[in-house]
C-alpha cells in the first residue's frame, strides 16, 4: 500500500474500520485495532495514541510505539510539550518527515522504548466540540515521506477512532469505579474490625498499597496544642523517621494540606518549594487530608520515585480512603482516650440503656400463635434489635436487625432505624417499599460502613400467611410440621450503603406445627474455645429437638446451647425470636428469663 493509488481510501475501508473498532470494548483490544488500521491506512512502523487525563492537564500515552501496557501509561505530555502536545494544544495536524530538525519532538521517549523516530504524521482526534487526544503514525515505510493524502486518510479514520475510544474509556471508567467502590467497601469493613490506634494506622498503610502503588507512604496526625504534625506510621522511609519528623501546620507539603484541607499533587518535587526532602530518590508526591466533621486530623502522604506518578483519579481514590480512614482513626483515638481515662464502663452502660430502651418489654399475646423474643447482651454492647409492630387487629410485623459496629454509635443508628421502620410501616403496605424508603433514609443520615442488616415480615394471623423481605440478614429458619427446613432469603442488599436498591418480597403459608426462628449473627457465629462457630446446623438441631415445647422454652434452649458453646459469654449480642403456629396455641412464659 505504498503507492497512493493502492491505499484503502474508499467507503468500504471506513465501514470495515468502524465495524472493527466498535466490536472492541476493552481498551487494550481497541488499541490493537487502532494500531493495525492506522498502519494499514497510511503505512508506517509504529503508532502512538495519547488521551487527555481527567482534568485535561496531561496527555497520557495509551499506546506507545505499538505497545499498550502499564509501563507505557507512565509517560505523559503537557500541552505544547512534544509534537503530540503541540497538536493537541493547537488543534492542528502535523507532518514531519525529518525529526532530526524538529525541536518539538521528544526523542527521549523514543529512547525509553528502544525506538528511533525518523518521520511522523499526527492528527488530533475530536469528540463533540473538544479534543479527545492525538494519534501519531511514525516512520513511513520504504523510506517514503508522509503526504497530504496520508493526512486526509488518517483524518477520515479519526472519527470512528474517537467514537470507539470514548466508549472504551467510558467502559474502563465504569469498571474502574466499580472495582474501586468494592475495594473501598472492603476497606471500610476491615477498618471497622479494630479500635486499636496503632493497628488501625498499620492497616491503613497496608490497604493503601492495595489501591495505589507507591515507593513510600506515611500517615500523619495532628497532635498537641499548639498543633503539630507527627509522622506516626510509615512504609519505605529511613528507619527512625517517626521519632524525628515534626512539622508545624502550614509547613511543607503535608503542613500545607493540613492547613488548607485540600489535596496536593506534586508532579516534580524538585520544582515545588513545599516539598520537604526526607527521601533522596523521591520524584513526585501526593498528599490528601483526613477530615472528620469538618476538621483536619491528619494526612496521607505518598511518594514515588518517578516523575508525575499520580493522576487526578488517584487523588479521588486516596480521598475516598482518607474519608473512611479518618473515621477509623478518630474512633481509635477516642477509644484510646476512653481507655486512658477509664470511662469505658460508663460508655458500655449508656449503650445498654439506649439499646434496652427500644427493645420490647414483653412478648405479644397472639391468638393461635406463640411468640417469644429476647436479646442476650454481650460484655461489649452490640447493635441488635428485634421488634413486634402491631399493624391491624389481624396483622403484626416481626422485625430483627443488626448494625455494623458496637457501642453508642450502633445503638443510636438502630434507634434511628427502628423509628424509620415504624413510621414507614404505618405509611406503606408493601414491605419492599418500606425497606426501600428506610434504606434511602439511612444512606442520607449514616456513613456507608454503618450499614444495617434486617429481616421484616408481616404475619396475617387470620389467613396464616407470612409476607417477608430480607435485607442482607441471616436467613430465618422455618421448620415445617413434617420436619422439612426452609430458609427465608428473598429480599435484597443491606440497608444504608447503596442508595438506589430495589427489594423483593415473598410469602409463605403457615401450617399448624410450623416453627419459625429469627436470629442475628451473634447466635450463628458465636465462637467456641477452639474458634469454631456455633453454626446454623446446631441451631436447627436444637430447634428440632425442642419443637414440641412452647416458644419461650425453645428460645431458651437455643440460647443455653449457644452460651454453653462459648463458655458462658458471647462476644456479640445474641438475639432470637421464635414463632410457633398452632390451632389454638396458648403462649407459655417461663418462670425465669436469662
């Protein structure tokens, strides 16, 4: 295709090019198609594709000299930097048939990939009214020169390339954000597993490494009065840094971030006076604040040994992590303070009073049914809830829930949740709408890591129909009179973490002799001395063995087995609700409750 007359300039080629480009949704596959089509269209040895980054401050290489990998994407150009930067900044194509005399071209990038550029044809690619990026074809084959015909051919190909690139970048962004959200969600769960400050800080640095590569990282906290900045936990710094590092607020890059509450990305630390050198090999830096309730309590600091290592999306990811970490750090610091002042007992006692205030004072009396529920509190107050909600004379709602976390915050969230449930039950008939509205309220009023699992069902006592919806809770166990076991799973996701969630509801017919058991994870996951959980199968076995006894006695039998398994003290609240169906079942209460 070296001669002009042999080049595929007709509509058939453009149609085939569009078809090939539009079938490649993954970016790397698409870049391979762009490379092949460009080389086929104008003849050349290599292709570069550069795309503006999120804040349009840098042109990032996606394909460099026919390569598309992570090493390639470390390279970028500023507007008017290099020939591609000139093309993007001026929105003009360029033909250079002897690169030795063109000062715009960045020969050091060639050398980094072992390539020697002799000639280049570059064009801007547009999407809408803006420039998406630049495509370059390098080194015309057979020693020929790029021509105006080559430019027209590549320009004609630019439109389908731009459409396909935009779709692939959008798809990559959706996949990237989905993966980031999942990672951040898991990070939130992991950070909630400890209240020890040192352990929290160590976990934070471990988790940062899962989402952002770096050569050194540190967590800095604001301490004392007047406030100073301490480097309290590090990776990749010289030994002993924590003991010697001190900054005033406003001093250095970290001090600037703490003072302003704004993130700071330094592409080249040699050109930024705010950088305080502690690692001679550092070339770029990213610092973001940890903020809670509008107050900066510290900062994350990442350093890399290459120029311009961080992008706008890295700032977004690290800010999301910092927001979660700030909560965990603050909680851990408060916990340490509580321990130091010996006030933990007061907090636990207060949480117990809050939790007890919204638990039922007695079991309801239902004609034809026997029901009993109770929460056995652990030493460390958890976030369990159960409730009986009268709807009509023939209908009663049965609710069980568990909030992530413990203590006063968990108790207050459950109080909010219970109030919202009771309000919605009186305004909505459909269970799925009740849970949807409550979920939206929790998303607006709590942090994502403070989610609630819940199971809510409505018992129609006259028709003996149980309608329910499960929001990420442990599936209740329905032991049929004939011995068959069913689990009630229909519903949807946990409450309070994902705003636009739809919930399903299901119904089951109840027969005389059926027994329904609702429980929280404190029951099924209660560990024994060896660490083995009590488990669902043990609960079913105890339920079968006591099915002919009244509901309260069944509940007590399961409760006793759980406490025996964990040697008298569970490490989480244990909540159980038992509902028995009988022709004229009379509720029987035990003489003593434990």
